[in-house]
């Protein structure tokens, strides 16, 4: 799936999408990954080197390669900034309860659903060239992803998915493995069982689920479980692995 006018989470009802987390500030690398066929790229403001001063060009690079820009926002103020820069999907880490989800939705959506700061002199509105009525109407077609990463979030999942405006759930398996007392064991039976429970509860509400994978085999396994938002590895790791394999082959 590439970019379309249909909201990201609605497309995921019937198909799987693939893309990496990104920890680069280079728009050319973002654009190249999009041209390589990635459906989305997660521009990471939590663990990556970027902030809103570099984010705009990375969002443009996604658009140039017809790829969905997903912005992982660590703070509430980053949510509105990412959307102002033209992103249509925001991913919020460490959602542990309904109140956390409500704060994310409040920061991401204009009234009456939220209290996102209102300004049409931003890139998302064509720097005011877009008709303001069209802009505010179309701003509703965003996707808010709540990232559930620990046992507390799992315990409160039933109430999290009832929050209006939460469109998707992403299970952070690394933090979840730590919360379960098995740091880094992302394929442990307990982690997989938790993923299955999330899929079952979210499927009943028609809410897509995503997770992080580090192999094609895992991606296929989780896709067969009904997980459609498959975040494959990290761009710098993919590059390092490709270089490692290339140099090994060349030295044989």
C-alpha cells in the first residue's frame, strides 16, 4: 500500500503494510527507502536524532516517494507540530491507560474531539493556500496509533481501545519483554501470547494492530495472526546488515 486519500488505519482493515523505523536525519535516505517499496517510514522522535527542525524535510521525502510518514512523538506538543508539518499518522509511545490515550487524541485532533492548536499558516495547509474549511475538514482524516508497551497497558487495553479517536494499537515488543521480566526476548511465548490477546480484543472492535519484527519469518507469522502494521527493523540496522553481507560475499 502506498499513499492514498483513505486514512491509513482504514486501509489496514484489509491489507498488511511494511516499513522501518528511521533513525537518520537524511531526507535522501528516507526517499530511497520509499522508492525501494516501503509502505511507510516511522520518523522517530523518541529514540532517533530528529526534532521538528529536521522533521519537515523528512516528511517531504516521504511524500516525494509516495510513502506514508508516521511520526513517533514522545511529547504532546510534538503531536501537533508533526501534523502541522504534513504528517497524517502519529504514533504515541508508553500508552498505559485510557487517560494517556485521551491526552494523545486531545493533542492530535481539532475540536470538538480535541484541542489541537489551531493554525492554518502551516505546511499541512499549504502555508494557507488551502481553503481553511477544507483544511479543517480533512484534518479529521488522520491516524492516531497508541503504543502499548508493558503489562500495565495490557491490563488497561479494554479501556484504551474504547477511547474515541484511537485508531490503531501498536505493541512495542522490546519494552513489553522488559515489563515481563525477559528483556530482549521478543519472541518468547509470553510475548507472543500477549500479542495474540491484543489482536483478539482489537479485532472485535475493528482496530488494526501493529508490532515490531526483525525477520521476514516473524513478519509472516504475525501477519497470519492478523497483525497488519508490520514495522520491520530500523533503517541503520538494515543498511549495516546489507553492507555486512556484501563485504562478506566480496571477500569470499
